[in-house]
């Protein structure tokens, strides 16, 4: 499945993706790699990162943020509280923001939008500390291709506003259930967002995350113009 000839997407499992932009920028979303049971062994060592996006503070979305940021010195985008915590761990080049804000990073437009989820950070001593609000991102690449990574979220009516304001062509949506949307809610999210492509994520990593791409495909078969792309961890779409 070819989305754009000058764009690649690699799934590391769970909610972690690497996007290589048309101008060759390596964007890592929700860096959970070394402890991620879905991540293939050959992807455990991240070779290059120019920009990290962090949706919220839970371990399965940022457990490797500090290690990877120290190794590659990327710009790191997150909500203010997550960015502040990372700075306290010695991470430089943070680019804090908040809901509704947009910033340009190396020619890539990043807009932070709401997500319905929690965002506690497990501190170095094991305590859960305040991590601000959970978020999603709308990203517009250098050639205008726009995608939406929802982070962990429930379905919410203002996804319709995301569609109207930003018109994402591709959406990454959780389907596991229990901690996020299930395929039923994700199918409704597709109706609100109206993308050309949807990539399911955040399923199958743990037994409790029971939603499947097959269910999402069945529930969205009546949505005209939508293609659900089922990836396997380690797959790259070029």
C-alpha cells in the first residue's frame, strides 16, 4: 500500500511509529521500544531521530524518551508538564506546547489537540507525578500531507472539528479497548474524521487489549473512500 512515494511509516508496535518525512526528517511518535513486547528485535536500537512527539506521560508512550533523546539530541515535543519533567532528566531541545497550539519544527507543522485519557508520569523513584493532559497531534509534512495521531483516547465529538480544521488524510487510531477506544468507537471516529486511510494501533500488546483490525474493517466497510491499513510490528509502508 503506497500512501506517498516520498513518505515512509514504520510501526514499532503498540502506539510507536517512525515517520520519515519528504525531506528526510525522522519523526518518532511515542517512544516505547526496549520494553515494548510488540517491537521486533531489529528495531530495539533506534538509529536516527530528528523529532520526538509524546502524546502523554504513561510508560507505554515515553519510557525510552530520555535514553533516545540523550543519544540523538532530537527536538522533543510534548505538553508543558511532560517537557518540564524531561528537562529535569537532562533532556535538551524540548519544545513544550498545549492544546490548540501549533508550532513549526524543521519545516513540519505540529498541532496539539485534545485526547480523553490520563497522563501520569512514573518518576524515577516509582511515584506517579502530574503529567499534564493527554494529547493527540495533527502533523502537516513539508509536502502538505497531513496525518493525525490520536494518542490514547476515547471517541469524542470534536473529532469532527479536527476534520474540518485540518483535514487529515491519514489517522492513527487506538482500537484495543479497556484503556482506549475499541473498534466500535474507532469506527465512529473514522466517520467523524473522514480520512482516506486509517491505521489501527494500541491493540494486542497485552491480553487486555482485545480489539482487532478485522473488527475495525468490518465496522467501517460502509464508509465510502476509507481504507483501513493493517500493519504488523516492523512493517514499513513506503
